[in-house]
């Protein structure tokens, strides 16, 4: 008797969970809901409550359960029919999406961002085309920027070249003008995914030298990876960029975001598991890479982290300094490859 009651309660909770997801999807997926979708969402919520109630009292479930199942499957089919676009009214910082042309060791990347930032709202847009030599690819660094405690960070990578400026790459939401970011909306195919390829004075400098509400603490870690692995990772980033140009895709707060995509892209260098709480809580991503032995092991992680904070060096260099990238790396621990 107790087991049957427990089973009915769990089934009712499952039905409520499915109904809640479908209701939210109707309200926010793709775009803000109009009157028709709001009405459907209300109907879905009532149907879910009715189905859960029928499960608990064991009356009417032969009608309520099939009704909820049909409605849920219909919402699911609609949700997965939503398609990403590359032609919306994008905000200025993601107005252009990068793409690459590869000819042997020569790589030409179009739409490299190199904005002159004065404040977050006052900047001069600059989009550039840069050509790099794969044979001069020298390494990769992991960058983590924090603004709300140690658990949450924006994670990006920067590829370094001999005798050429680094190229920083950030995986972000491609927001439309007037569209705020919401963690919840990020679960519901609301934002397109974009790779931002940029000069470090832009992508890192805006975080260390410009943003103040809230301020961001930025850490840069040299990754101990063999040259062949760095090359494979860089080429995978280029491939993903070009693929998004041909077929736009959605950002997802849990599965397709700035942290998970760094690891997914690195699968070109071997199997990578995403089943780790340090991935869900993105601020702990550098610690996870440290535990994998890919960051300098000379110091315990807390000391390595302290030494890897670059805000002071970035401010001393100045965001427009041609030597910005070299100065923020001065004295940083370097792991063996």
C-alpha cells in the first residue's frame, strides 16, 4: 500500500514536471508569447494539474493522462521545430559572426572583433580580417572572468602565435537589440549561439579595464597542451564557426554554453566527460583543468589562481596598449607541455 501510494505521488510529480516544462515553453520559447500561446500555456497548466490529480485520486486518469500526453508531445514537436536564424537585429557586439578560410597552414578569419571600448555603452566598432599561420600557433590559454562569486564565470580561450597577436575566442549568446539575458530563457531556444573571435584588448580588456557594474575579476591560465593538440583544437573552433555560418544553432544554458562547448570542442583530442559538477558551476572549470594536470602544478590551486589574476597588469598596460597581451602574461606560471 505504501509503495503504491509512493508510486502514485512520484508519477503525479512527473506529470506536473512535464506540464511545467511545456507551459514555460509555450510562454517563452523562441520569442515572447502572444495571446494565443498564453492561452495554450494556461490550458497546458490546467491539464497537467488535472492529470496529476487524477493520478493521486485514481479517478479520471483514463481521460486526463492521454490528453496530457498528446498535448505534451505536440508542444515537444513544436519546440524542436523552432529554427535558429542569422538575420536578426543583433546588438552591436555580436552584429557580425566570424568565419574562416583555410589554405594549407594559412588561415584567414573574417569578422574579428577589435572594438575600442571606452565604456560598455560607448565604443567604436571595428571588424577586421586577420590571417594567421598554423605553423606559428604557439599555445592556448584558458581565461575565466568572475562577477558574482566563485561559482559562476564566463570561460573563453585564447590562442597564441609566434610573432603575431593572440586570438581570443568566446562562445556566447547572440542577443537581439533590446533583448536581456536570462538563464531561464537560455533553456528554451531563445538565443542563437555565436563564436566571438577578437583581439585580446577587446575581449579580455573590456572585462578587466572597462566593466564596472559589476566589476569582473579575470584569470588567465597557460594550458600545458602539446602543439598537435592545440592545432586540432584551433581547427575545431574554426570548423564550428563555419558550421554555424552555414547552419545557425541555439545556445542552451545547460548543454551548449561558454563552458560545455570548450570541452566539447576539445573532444578532438580525446574523450571528454561532461558529467562533473565543476562544469555545471562554470567558475570551477579552471580547477577541473588543474586536476586534469593541464595547468601548472608547481603551486597548489589556490596559489596558482592568485598568481593568475590579470586585472592589475591589464590596468597598468592600458586597454589600447599594443603590448597588452604580453603585459598581462608577465610572470604567469607556465606548465610544461
